[in-house]
C-alpha cells in the first residue's frame, strides 16, 4: 500500500517544518491530490492516522482536495477534464492527448500549527499600541 509511504513522507516533512519553527503541535494539513495520482483518499486518511502517532502531528486534521485530471491537445489547443477512467482522446478533434496538464500531483498545500506562547508585553500578533507619550 503506497498510501502508507505517502503518509509517512507528509508527516516527516510537516514535522520537520513544525519543529524548525518551534511549533508545539499541528492542527491541520491540507493536501492537493490529483485524481490520476493513484491515491485512495480513505486509505491515505487511515495511514495518516497511523503515521502521526507519537509525533508533533498527532491529532492533526487531514484535509484533502482532489485536483481533476486535465489534458491538452496540441492539434486544436483543446483542454478537457479527462475523468476516471481517463478519456485521453480530444473531445473536439479526436486526436490523442499530447500532455496531461494536471491531475498527477500530490502536494502539501497548507499546514496550520500552534506556536509556543511568547512571554513579554509585545508578543507577536498582540502588539502594544503606540501612544503620543511614547
């Protein structure tokens, strides 16, 4: 099941980034997954839960967005959604698709994490107002 290796890779990358920034936890991870990437979202979600155990990512919500497969025909410049199973013949002229424009990607789109509390009066995001007396 390659979903486990994908889940482990995502968790490793997010954990490294979170620790580098001093995050104390990860609340959510948003992935974009191409419909032609061969990833089963339910299997990935199951594997993600296992891969997170004992990491700073444990308990994070996994949000997946499916990116439709899109092909391009060089003969007539048509772009079309190929669907599943993929339709690789141009709906306009019948030529074979020259390229898949998108639909094979798997990328981390967004990560939300919690940052450690900062001490002192001027914490980031909570700055003290500047008065005329200052």
